[in-house]
C-alpha cells in the first residue's frame, strides 16, 4: 500500500528506540514492544501513547482473535492505537475502528499504514454508544431486520474491548486506566479477587452487551482474566429479562465460548465469543 504522508503521525508521540528514553513507569512495557507490534521498529516506527502502552492487545493474541472473527464487516468498538483493528484487517473485508481520542485514532491509522492495511479500515472519531444508537435509528437498519434489501452496510461482528476500569482491576476495585497487558501479573486467576462486569466503562458490561446484541449476535468480548464467569454465563439467560425483547436465537440453547489468551506462561485475558463465533454454533451467524 502506498504511504500517505498526511496520515504519518511521527512526532505526535515519542517513538522510543532505547530503554533509557522511556519514562520509568513504562519501561516494563517497552521491553515487550515487539510482542505488541512485530513491526514496531519498521520505519517510521509504530507509535503508542501512554494508554496504548498499557492497553494494546499483543499481536499474536490479536491475530488469534481476528481469525475467530473472520467476516465481511467488523466493528472494533474501542480501537485504541490499532492493535486489534490491524489484525481484523487481515481477516475481514472491512473494519470500522472507533475511538473517542483523536490522538489514538491518528496513531492507529499511522500503525495500520506500517502494516499496509489502512485502506481496509474506516477510522471514526466517535463514542461507541452514540455510534450504535445512531446506527440502530437508521431506517435502513429496520429494513435489514425485516429482510428488505437495502444498500446499508450490515455489521457482522462487534469486538468489545472496553476500558476495564483501571490498573487495579486485578484487585477487584479498579480505578484509572487499564493495563490490559501487564506481563508481570500472576497466571493464577484464583489469587485475585473476582472482577465484575459492573467495573467496565463507560457503562456496565451487561448493558454494553445488551446494546450490542441489538446490532448482531456475533460478539467477541475481551475481558480481564479474573472476570466472574457466572456473570458471563448469565449474559444470555438474563438478556430477555433485562431488555424485554424476544431475540431471534434461543438464549436457553445458545452457548458461550470462553477462550483463555496466554502469552508463554502468562494468562493475559479471556475472550468470550457469542452467536456464530462459537465453535459448533456457526449456523447462528
């Protein structure tokens, strides 16, 4: 893909090349830079803001999730600096990448150019909740649901990787920005207090799920490794009670698949798959 100079964000944030350039609190993340982006050092260099260092999904995990989410159109609801969006561009025909930060969105586009996939990603400065509510209000969306042919883009899959609530998410009482990729943490989930979906930002994780299910049943939900599995399992069984809607699939029959995301001997996170993304349940797609 041809490099587009106006999307080059060099200078917007530092591109660190040596550990002595990096602020002390980021050095442990800098040592993992090529796990986050294998092309980190490819000119002009991948870029991450401070929150990006904390929260980007390591490339191998992003690629694994993207393979599971292979489809025509996917929405990356909280794209950050673009780790997942880049991976989705390798397996999906079109990626809609949303973020509320113009800086992170610019960095995501810059990084996507380095990987040669920026032309397959639509970068939108928007709040996911507002975006989805606007999408659901479109007449063409109602036409899609009733089976009427129209030219509106159908969303096949939504990837949810919302803010987990802060660096202390492993303590069960998170505050601040989420270090989703802390490689120094223990592999034993049982050592940490359970994480509740109520700690997800900007709204309760169950509400976020319900809103997204109005768009598609095919959801990949990226969550802390110490998330309460009983809350995950109740998402489908409680969906009709919470929303008052009868869904097109039977929540009693539909299964959820929970995939553990490991890097070496470190359990990083879990990805919960719903709808047709579940192995053996592709017919729902």
